[in-house]
C-alpha cells in the first residue's frame, strides 16, 4: 500500500474523511490535521472511511479516539466506517 492519502469531502450534514494507504507514526500528524480541518469546515458528523487504509501501528487509532472524544462536548460525533 502507498503512503497515506487523505481526501476530505464536505456535505451538508456531514464531512467524510477518506483514508487510503498506510496509517503509521509518520502519517499520524497529517491525519490529525485533516480531522481537525474536517471538524471546523463542516457540520454534523465526521465520517472516517478506513476501507482503503491499513493501520501499521496504534498511532492512527489513537488519533481517531482522541478526535472522537473531542467532538462530544460540541454535540457532534465521529463515525468510523469501512
């Protein structure tokens, strides 16, 4: 699999963050920045599509867990699909 590619697709009721490639320590910072961008640029849920991703270690999972927890006080949620 290639290095991590991140696509952010904004919709009226949600923002989809589509991951393709390897999610590892070097990519964790990029993933965090993309999720933060998705949160401030959209409304409703943030959907993270991991169908095309491969998690090489726990760093990407940690980013997803922290991001999900951070949305709760704002009444939003993060859904992981794929």
